[in-house]
């Protein structure tokens, strides 16, 4: 035995189970080096429950070891807990890293994909390095994780790298504890690892300098499909109007903003205004698309984001991106899919985009174990406002304020993601998409299976929306699950945000979104709830208007404008302000609205934004969800502080007076920038007043803001500020998007609260 400090203190053997994100981040070599430095003997291994360390030493030595484990852990590791057990000394005579165990509960956390680190960028750009120009360079601090993992514990045979045998030099690095690539599971080089190929539409391949070929194509205005981490991107020169125009036409995406990848921060600053916080997000290991304000006079094509003054910018996050962007930048990089279908991730699906959309492709032979789109966020004040939480964040767990059985939250219909829980951890899936698309629904079902298997979770409770026609609801009800829990859509929104903030007591929940089914069978979407995780009361809501044609009105804001105008003004005004609706259609719609034929009443806030946007002629028909509101926000003059009139009439928050004033302002020739700003100010004031009246009745001061309408950071800012001035504590989402991507975790939180 080795009492290394020579004292007479008793030697004991302790076993530590370190839980958290500790696999695939260089944790074992870190433990090894620390143990050797502290002259402790024993071993370390990965297990499905985390990293297990056995060390022998004095109490002082082992305490020092634990302390330094916590304070000096590798950059991408995050320790959730360290539990310890004491044994009699075994008599270890050295420290070693031993084989992984693969049985037992799988509680080890799987890491998200991590953007290429600085050291690896140096390797690929250094002409003297053996990885110079190699597009799959990675190390324990960076590289693919979630997108290549097929099982846990995270070891090479359980990744999509298993078919590549490491060459001698890679093996040496992999086995050398002093090396940056020690046990880096995707370790590879040009000699032994995956390679890239340039693929023409006719199936011909070019293996010679594929990235140079791709850059050449892009320079000529062609569209390339490029295989990335979680799927294919479609890309083209971000300064070339013709190329972008063609991409939009072929992808059937006429107006929705396209993300742009820039070579480096300096290049982003030529086109965008950048704060320190935004820069931090762009350079973070998750490398999300970060929505920034565009600078005037930048060189990007105006077709990138025709509806906004914003640019969704991101940096290269794989060596392949770095190598390509060093040849041509900036590039449009959008998900490789058609319209609402899931992202294309393997060569069998490639024909869906290569040919119909892309003129050529860069493919590689490292399989993508699971699809994962890029994440999108903005910086709002000092926190993140996610638009889409996917690559780089998934499958990191979100801590819930309670624990219980394994729950599956199936989510909503649009922007679906689902959620699995274990104890007090929620695992929210990557972006799945719009389930009404057949391929997205298949993806949804497969991913539920896949993630349940990966995490070894068999849900005993399945939570779903009230809406019987959502495919996520049908999935929950048609699969013979033991326990199902129906959760009202807006309650789920509020519950998700409460769970993010660890709130359990009753709050005022403001849920403003497009549409969700209410418990009274009507369409909700502008709701003030008094809620905790178990239940809610609907205590105020927006005044209801007919939604002619139901769902059809969603793509046609002018229909909602007609409904608002017929109610608040008159036919002649409606006809004047909505020249896009022809006589016949107008007559039919008017009848539908007055008779209530196929025109359900809705209290949706999203539809209010649609109506105003169409009245102003800002957006009369939409090609993507939220377009009318996005345009309306973009035209607002944020220096305008005045507001319109509104009524708080019993349960209903009534913006009718505002609609009538807007009609007068339009007639007076008031600018839309001013009207839009006053509209936003009024909605914020309405929220403030409704909360005030609820607080007066119930003596509450915590307000939750959730729902897709709060993706509008202008409104979110106005409402938060107003509520804070009124003395409320205001909470908005910072871990999940406020849109329906948060629904699954909200459902799970409600189900847990009800079952425990
Ligand atoms: Zn690296
Ligand atoms: Zn190699
Ligand atoms: Fe919603």
C-alpha cells in the first residue's frame, strides 16, 4: 500500500460516482492526471451511470482529489453530483483507466455536439500538421457527440465511427493519457478516418479537392448540398441575389429568413451589429444561429431576410465548415429539406434535395446517427431567447423542480419536440417539426423510440395536448400507454416556463400564441391563467373574434382583419383596407363571419397581430407561420411611446377601441412605423392592466410570459418592462423557446405534478 505522504493517517479506499455531462469531454484523462499528480492509486471507468473512480489515500488526499475534481473539471464537463462510498483498502499499486461497464441504469448524460476547438482549428490550418486540411479533425474538447452516438456508455464501438479502424498514429494518440486526443472517440485522420467526396447530380464523383470544387460551384452561383453534423445544409453565396432567388424557388421558401454562416467574427461585424453577449453566444461550444441586427450598407443580399432587419448569423462549427468558409464566405446555410419535411441526413435521402434543389453535393462516409437541425436564438437582455433549441443543446438535461416516474410529453403539432423525464431531469428532444407532414411524424415516432432506448427510459406516464387531431395526441392515445394525462395547451406553456425557473407556487400566466384548444372546446390563444403546475383557472382572455374558415385563416391574415373590421368598424372600411379580397370571396367571408358558419370564435393573440398587419397592408397573406407578426414588428418605430385605447371589460381584454383608432390613423395617413409601434405599446399596456387587475383580486406578483407571440422580442421587452414597473416579478423562457417547442416539457411537468 502506498501512503504517499508518509503520514500515519489511515488509508482508505473510496469509490466515487460522478454524475453529469462527464463522458466524451476528456473527463477520465483529467481524473487520471489528477490522481497521478496527487499520488493516488486506483482506477477510473465510464459506466452507464456516470464516471466511476476508485482511489486509495488518506482522508486529506481524497478530499483534495474531490475538491479539485469539482473546480478543475474539463471545459465541456458539468458535474451534477458526486456520491461516495468508503471501502477497506484494496492495495492498488498504480492508477489506471479501465474498460467501461455497459450494464446498470443508464444515467450518464450524453453530450451535445461541440463546435471545433481552437487547437483543432490550428491543426487543420497548420501546413506542418498531419491533420492539415482534414475535415474530420476533433479532440476530447470538441467534435460530434449526440449526432454520432448509437448507445452508451460513450465509447467508439457505440458510435457511427465504429467502422473506421484507427491507424497507428491515431491509436497512439487515443491511448496516450498525455495527448489531447486520449480516448477521443471520433479521433481520426486522413489516413484512417472518414473522407469527403464531391457528388454531381448524375452520380459522378470527384475525390480530388472536393472542397475546392464546391467553392468554385458556389462562386458561380450554384447551390450545394453539404453534409454536416446533424444533416445536410443547402448553401449558396450569401451575396448573390440570383443564387438565393433560385434556392428560395426550389426549396419553396419564398420569404422566411435564411441563416448565414460567416468565416469569423470580423466578417460578421461588417454586416451585423454585435454586442459582447451576442459574440459570446456565437463563439460558444453550441455555436447557435444568433439573430443579430443588420448593419446598413452590408454586403449581404437583401433576399436573405426580406421581412426583417435581422440576420441569423453563425460561425463554422466543424472543420469541414472552416475549410470551406476559408475559400468562400459568407454562405447561406439552411437546413437541407423541402418545405416542412425533416432535414435530410443520409445518402439514401439525398436524392430529395440533390437535383431538385442542389446542383451538386459534398458528401462524406461518417454516418449521422440522428438528425439534428441548427439551433436559433437571440440575446434578450442578459438571457437567451431560443427560437429553436436543437444542435449544441440537445440532449442536455433541464432540471425540473420535482421528481417522479418516467414521463413522456408528446408536445404539440407545429414546431414539435417531445420530452422524456427521469427523476428531476427533463430531456427535451431536438427540433422535430410540423407533425402534419408525414415524414416529420415518422421522424417523431422514430426519435421517441431512439431516445427512450438511448437513455433506457420506459415512460409510465404519457402527457399530451387536449387537441384530438394533433398527431402527437393520437400517438399518446393509440399506443396503449398505461397512464395518459391530457394537458391544456396554454397551461403547458406556462408550466414549461415555471419549470425552467423552478417555480411551484401559483403564478399569473400570460400565454399569447397562435392557437390552442381550450378546455371549453373553443380556440384559445390570448390567455391569462392563474396557474400552478397541477392546475389553472382561466381568469382573463382577449376578446373573441370569428376566425373565418378556421385553420385556413392562419395563412391569410386578411381574413382575420376582415373579422376584426366587421366587428369594430364597418363593411365599407373593411373593403377599402383589404383590396386583396375579391368581391365574391368578400361576400362569402362576410356571411361566414356574421353567421358563424365554419368560423369558430378565437381569443388568439397571434390572430390579433395578423389582423393589424393585414389592415396596414404590411402582410396580407403569409408563406410561413408568424410572418405577419414578424413584418409588423420589423416596421415599428421603437422611439414612439404613445398608445391606443383599450378596455378591460370583466373577463375580456378588449382591443376594439384600438382597432377603431387604427382605422382613423390609416385614414389620416399616419405612417405604419408609428401605428405598429403604438399597437405594440398598447398590447403591452393591456397585458399590464390585466395582470394588475388579477393581482388586485388574488394578491399575486409573479408573472410568466409564454407562447409564440413572445418570440417578438420588441413586445417581450415592452411587456416585461411595464410589468416590472408595476412591481411584478417577470419570468420568460431562457432554456426553451416560448413557442410550441416548449409544450412537451410543460406537459411533462404538469403530469409529474399531478402524479406525485
Ligand atoms: Zn478539438
Ligand atoms: Zn489515423
Ligand atoms: Fe402554443
